[in-house]
């Protein structure tokens, strides 16, 4: 439910000259492979195609290649865009496969021809739930004549956030551009002209917020997430739910992700409550029938927040709701279709059942937690996902330890010890010193409970060890 230990390979050396805030936090890496951006025609009522002015934003960027499409777009000045938008989304998704693009920029310039409606189409994320999701229906609206130094910077940041590169080389190319793109976007957002419409300002704030949310996990501290939450607040204020319910729901969902990250990094209960409120607002629009994937992933995230809130307070209402939420999410996040998200949800379910079983002193609920962990370990393999495997092993060891305390059966302590030792082996191999210390304490507690173990010491302290030593790496 909190951050996984960061892979050192994700960090790159800092740039050599004049780094700004984001560059100082993140740094740069080597360019590896080009990102392909395809740009569809953006034709206004006068027949002028504005695609080239968009392409200029990406010119001279190392690691980026642009292609101009010669396709006839569904959206034209002669059609009502709201009626044809779903079909246009489908057309753009087809272009991704046809041109093997990492991103397609598409949209239109509806009458009176003064505003660009820029949409982003990208291969959907594979079995993951990223923050800052950009809905296919969400548009960045810009004046036809925009300053490439300012609003162009916002377009670049949003384009990078909308991508879901599949190869390590392309992901490296995108990371190479992130810090500078966010730096320029942060400067540009302060210079939005006052004569921009409320809708234009809201869409710009939304895309800026999405960009920060998408890459916030790459930066230490809370600065990036804090800036993102402020931008989402402005975007939500300028977006009418009655006019754009899906866009409004995505903004609420994305606001929840940054508030959740802030709350977890600062251990601030009030912020976590705000995250839960944002997720609940999004779920007023998302539904299992109409929008199953965003509904399920938002449910999963809400469950995570409720777990964290009630595991600290000792209450059980939120834990019981979280269990129900996870069961609902598993209707969509199935083992066959989305194994990674399924295993994450199973791990979340296990943690929630573990805390609830402990609070209720209920063996059956704790056995359910162990069963959920075992399910998660069917996907979280030691050789392919060592940190997630170790986290789930450590969690399962905790549940088994509590069962041992309840039943006084040595077998539970033996199984807990085995789980803790497996987790320690992985953490030791990966050099995760803090997690090695956590598992070593857990091992010591399990050993003390076995007949040949060391003196048990203060029984009260031993019984309370899990309150302080919960594994902080248990989120995928």
C-alpha cells in the first residue's frame, strides 16, 4: 500500500548545466530509441491544416520522430464533434496499430476555427494502473495561434504522459525528456493568458496535472505530487460534471492518485481522507457496466486508502468495505486478462483480511488472508518479480504469525518463519538493507515462538510487533 523500493537503474545522473527543480530531482539518462508520434490533420473551417504547427513542438527533440498522417479524419468542421467523438476515438486507435505509433495526436478545429482540440491516442497500458491517466475523450484545448515556447511546452509534457512505451529503450528515451519537459511546462503554466476561456484554462491545468501525476513516482519527496494536486483542483473547478461527466470523473480519479501518494509519503490521514473522497466522486460516474476498467482500478485504489486509514485507527468499518470493494474489482481484474493487477488486488485483499482478522480475533478471516497471499504468489514469482514476491511472502508470514498466536500451533510459526526467511534472502540479494532489517526482526519473533527458540521475553511486546514492522514495500 506504499511505495515499492525504487530500482537504482531508474535513476540517471544529473544534467551538467542550469538544472531546474525537476531536473535537480530527476536527472538525465542516455537516449536509446526513438518515440514515434503520428499527427493527424487538424483542418479548420477555412481548410487550413494546423498539424505542422503541432509538429514543430517536437522538432529537434532527440529520441522523437514525427509522422504526418494523410488519412481523412472523422472529425471535420462540418460535423458535430460530440456526436462523432466515439467513432473518432476508434479511428485514432486504429492508426496506432497501422503506423506502429507510440502516440497519435488527433482532433479538430471546430467553428469558428479559433481553438485546437487536441486528443491523445496511445497503446493502452498493459496490465497496469498508472496515475495521471488521460482519457481518450479528454482534449487539450489551445488557441490556434499559440506560443510554442509556452503552450508548446505543455503539449510536450502531456504527450509524454499520454504514452505507454513498451520497450525499455523507448521508456529510456521518454525518461530522458521528462525533467526538462516538466520544467518548461511549470514555467508556462504561470503565464497562461488571462483572456483564455475557462474551458481552455481548465484543460491546460488538467494536462499539466496529468503530466506531473504520471511521472511523480520518479521523483523523491512530495513537491511534484503537491503541484499536481493544485493543478487538478483548478481543472476540476473549471470542468462541469453535467457537460463532461467522464472527463470530470477521470480528473477526480487522478486527483485521488496524487492525494493517495501524498498521504502515503507523509503519513497524513487528512490527505488520505481527501483521496478517498476523490475516488468516491469518480465512482459516482464510473460503473461496472459502462466503464469497467476505470471503475475496477478506482475501486482497487479506494480499497487501498480505506485499508491504510483503518489499519491505523483500529476501526473495522473501512476494512470491511475494502474487502467488498476488492471482490467487486476482481470481477474485472481477472487472473487471465490482467494477471499483474489481479495479483496486486489479491495481495491488497490479503492485507485487509489480515488486519481485520487481527482486530476481530477471527481465525477464519486470517485464513482467508493467507489464501489470498497464496493466490497472489501464483503470479508474483521470485525469479520475475522478486521485490513483489518478497513483500507478499513477508505479508503472509505476518498473517501466519498472528494465527500462531491465536491458536498456539507451532506449525503456523514454522510456516511464518519460512516465509520471512525467503523474503530476507531476496531483500539481501537486492541490497535492500531496510527491508532486510524488517524481516530479520520478524524472523526473530517467529523463532522465539518455536520450542527451540530463544527466550520469549516480554509477551506483550512480542504480541504487538506487527504494529511497527508492517512491510512498507507491499504495493506493486
